[in-house]
C-alpha cells in the first residue's frame, strides 16, 4: 500500500462492477472484524483512502454494506482499527531492547518512519488520530531510563521524540502519497522559485544556493534524527 493507484473513476467503477457481478454473495454471518479490516486495506490500496466506504467494502466482500455495521459503529471506528492493524503489521514485536539504549531509540525511529512511508495514505490519521501506541511509548521510556534519565525527563523526552518523529514522517509520507507527476511538479516549482528570489531580500537562501536540499531529499529526515539523538545522548546523566 505504498501509494494510491491513479485509475480514472470510470475505469475504477467498471472494474468494481465487474468484480461485484462475478463474486458470489457472502453468507450472512461469515463476516468478522478481521475480514472487514483486510478488505478495507485492499480497497485503500487499490482505489485510495477517499473511496473507502461501507459500500465499497461491501462490494469487495460480496456482502451488503449494512452487515458491516454489526462489527463497526461507523467508518471512523473502522479506520482506527485499520490503522492499528497496519501498525502491528509494520513493527509489532520488532522493538527489542539491547545494551545500547541510544541505538535502540534510533532503531525505533526508523521503524516508525518506515511505517509511515509504507502506508502514506494514512499519514495524517496515523499522526493525529491514533495516539494510543503504548508499546512504542513503553520502549522509549525504557531506553531513556537506561540512559540514566530521571522520571520527569524520560517521560518528557519520550513524548517529544514521538511527536517529532511522527510529525516529520507524516509530512514526508504525505508528499509520497501524491501522484508522481504532482510530486515532480512541486519539486520543480520549488527549485525554480528559489532561484528567482531577490538576493537582497533573501541573502541567506541565495548564499546556500544549490546546497539547499530539495523538499523530498531523505537526508533532511536523517539529519533531523541525528541532531535529536546527539542532543539526547550528550545530555544523558550517564554521559
């Protein structure tokens, strides 16, 4: 589910109608939350998040849309369950403490960042709508405690780390979720406008020139993470 497929509405409707016609109607009591969430993931992967509805899920499953209401109160509840499922698929059980607490924080940051890039359609929802990632918070606090931080600092830094990593990841993922031609156009527009800036009004940007990374340059993310972890490591009581 890396990015949305750019199919025309007519082609999508034709393919969905054809699939619906060839799929037998599902037995009345054969649905479960897991089956519905899996079908929702397929709909988003194929058609995009904006086309995720109970109607589209029902067509995917060969079931009447009203049958989904027996398992989910509304689309919002389904979406949150889907986000939890994707998160578990990405890094459930992957955060294992080692004897290097700072390396553990770096590995955790990469797991979260890679998760956002794997499912960019959900970037905003993952960053804002599902804060109950308690296993991740547990791991962060544990690493900071092993670094010698007291309760107040470990709790605050764990929260700050989580917010900064997720916000940076969601911005980058949101760009990736755009169609490729829009990404290229945005990048080109940024470069052209930057070159046309008045040197007297923007002397520092002019001085940086071509050394300024593009908006999709992955080095920006890695540099931000390096600065964060370098500061945390330098100020750790054990240092």
